[in-house]
C-alpha cells in the first residue's frame, strides 16, 4: 500500500472555505487498475514457451495493469452548492471514446453519475454483483438504455471514491490522532474507518493525508480493503485515492490495486 507517513501536526488543521467550481472547469483524472492472480492456469507448453513445468510453478505471476482516464467538466452550478457536470472517457487506442455521462459533483467532492436505477432493475441487472454484469438474455437496448447502463457501471466504479470524499468532507478540522468512521445506509450500512496522517503538498495543492479501511463484496463474500487518500483542503476535492484489496475471479483470489489521481 502506498502510504507516505509523515509526522502529524500538533495543531489543528482546518478546512478552508471551499473555492467553488465554475462552469467550464475540467477535472482530468487517471484511473489505473492493477492485479495479481495468485492461482496460475495449469501448465501449458504453448503458453509457457520454453519455461519448464517446475519453473512455471515457481515463477511469480506478473501483474496486469489497465490504465484509464476520465474528465469531469462542469457545465452549470446548482443552488445547493453542487455542480452539474459531464463525465467523458478518451479512447484507449483500441476503440472509440466512451459515452458522455451526466453527473453531479457534491460540495464535498463526490462525483456521482446520474443513473435511472428503476430502469436498471427493470433490465434485470444484478445491482449487488461487484462487476455489474450485463444480464443473461441481453437484448438490444435503446441508446438511452445503453447510456444508462454505462452510467450505472461508472457509479459502481466510483463508489469507494465517493465514500472517501464523503468521509473527508465531514471533517471541519484535523488534528493529530483523529480517527472517525462513516456509515452509509444505502450501501447496506457500509462502514469506512478513517485516520488522519498529516498534511503535505501534492501537485501544487495543500492536502490532508487520510488512511482508511473498509470492506467490499466479492463473488465469494466480504473482502477487506485499505488505502490512502489525499484531500484538497481549499477546493474540497479528492485528488488521489490509492486502494488495495482482494477480489474473486474465476482464476482464484487476486490482489487488486486501484489508483485514481487528479492531474
């Protein structure tokens, strides 16, 4: 786990009044997922090449990394302090760019895609499945239905990001030894525990460093998750999220690392 542990400050660190977002503001994030499979496929001479069966069994399975990115562009401000925005994803070089998705940015920095959950349920999508798979018996959807499904996928991918932003935004001041938790009723009373780890500069921003632990539902049950977050004090934005946990796949348990970073 990436954790740069600094000496915490003896004095309280306060969150300044937020510098509001403006129409036209664009936030460019990278979203990188890496994992290591702990159970390798059965020895296959073609797959292994010149590697012997004994060496194949002993050799570590190399990590696989999927780089990605997305942009959040503000188009208008709302009376409650939130901002209406649109999320777009560039082409990964192997296909076209992704669909544009409507979203709301909350005053504490959550990026919440707008999803018609009634339509998702009506389509038979398993909302509890960690991968949010297209349901069996899939038939062609209208463009609006397809776009709503992509928004739902984006919502699932941003769940932990938004939980951490929510927890950081609840604090008005930070001091040495601070630890707190949040409970999220609409996520089956999900609990996220936080600890303040100090302040530093990151990308030209004043940030507080937060360690956090929680759990996530995988195909085979509940799995622990831990990570580090950098939260921008002035703009109330989550500028870096580093998450490590286990996930279940058909190949076996794998270690998954996710990094979301504001450029």
